[in-house]
C-alpha cells in the first residue's frame, strides 16, 4: 500500500458516498446513468469473486464487500425506490458495444486461461469504459447538478491517483500489471474533458454547462 | 521487472 493508492481508494469511497448523498438529498436519481451504475455492479461482482478464496487483507476484504454492496444498493434505489425520477429516454448508450469488445479483450489478454481470471480481466477492461454511458448522458443533456459533478470528479480522481501508484510500485516493488495499467490509463483519459469543465467552471462556482 | 496481476489492488 502506498499513499497514492490509499488516497485513490478513499476517493473512490467518497465518490460512492457523494452519489448516495445526491440520491437521498434530492430524492432523485436524475442525471445519473442507470447503465453506468449497472456496469459498475457487473465490474465489482466479476472482479471480486476471489473474495471467497483469496485473502489479501482486512482492508481489501472490507472495501470489496462495500463496493459490491453499495453498487447493488444504488441499482435498487434507481430501479425501485426512485424509479420515477429516472428517465431511460436520455440514458441511451448501447452497452452491448462495451460488453462485447471487453469480452473479446479478456479472451485475448489475461494472466491465466481460467474462468475467474478471464472474468477478472473482463472486469478491468469493462471498468475502463463503464463511465461512458454517464458521460454520454452528460453530453446529451449539456448540464449537470453540482453534486453529480462532484461524484464524477471523485471517481475520476480515484482513477488518476492509481497512475502514480503504478509508477511508485514499478520503482519500489519492480512490479507492473500491464493489463490494469493500460486499462487504467484509458479510463483516466476518458475523464480529461470532464475535468477541464469541472476545474474551469464548477470549482469557480459556476454551474456545469457544456457549450451548445 | 515482474509482470503480473496486481491482485492486492481494488
């Protein structure tokens, strides 16, 4: 564990708490892509299967349980409790265009040809693009509630912080995970556009609005 | 360097 990864994980934790706070305080999931949330639940369930047979640490165990439980809880909130506040007509990204290529990539790039390893690889690739339905929705509506942009910023910061973590590990442990690093760099790059607007508008006290 | 999965990461 190093400071970059710890801050990254805490940022990830914070992003989920901000998302829950957004849904509870506005009693609405307006502006949140159900598809992205469903992809994250898929990512956590397929990646953390090792929960049942590989012990890493208490920290690792608790975080995995939290990520699976909270992502399923968000799906429940969106699908049942606040269902009327979700508008599927603007959440139109075709997730099959993500699931298919990620499955192919997992078959091509993995560490062992076993089902858990293939699912792990699949989850890494899927996580890197899972935010696309959300960003697509943002692009379509052209604006977002400030709390939603804080959620996205915390999620993006988590990914960005993993990059110095990998550089640090490369130097101190001589360890490189090429699959996670490649997917992680792609994932962080997807946030660049969002970060630009977040820093130049939201953090200056303005509303998140994209140019028409 | 050692190339392999970083399974301790989340």
